[in-house]
C-alpha cells in the first residue's frame, strides 16, 4: 500500500453484503407473521371503540345530510370537482399518488 505523508491508502471495501431476508418470499412470510399478531387485545379495543362510535352517530347521518343539502356555506366548502390546486396543474395527465405530489 502506498503511503502519503504518513497516511495509508486502502482499497475501497466494495458493496455491502445482501441481507438474507429480502424478496417476495420474505415479504409473504412477514405478512403471515403480521396477521398472526392481528387479533390482539389492543386491536379489539380500537375496533370496538370505533364501531361503537360509528353506531352511535349513525342515526344522526340523515339529519346532517339534510342540513348540508342546499346550504350556501356547505355548497361553497364542498364544491364537487373543485381542487385546491390551480386548474392548469390539476388537469395534467400524471400519477397523483406520488409522495412528492402532496
């Protein structure tokens, strides 16, 4: 190895080794493990609370809908087909699910 001013210059180490658990098979195995832990007590609690809240406000749904139909403020806020972006940008044909699209 050559030395310049007391420094030893070494060859680059090369690419790191590929991890053992990559690819579709590892993803499927990981998904199965995830589903194994899905029926937990915490998930049951969140599903129960969310379901109870949905059932609790369900009778009010028709009343809220009737109040919004024909309401001037609601018509301005919830204008169908409108976008907060400029019309030129929103009419472009491009994927809109990219993370940089936000």
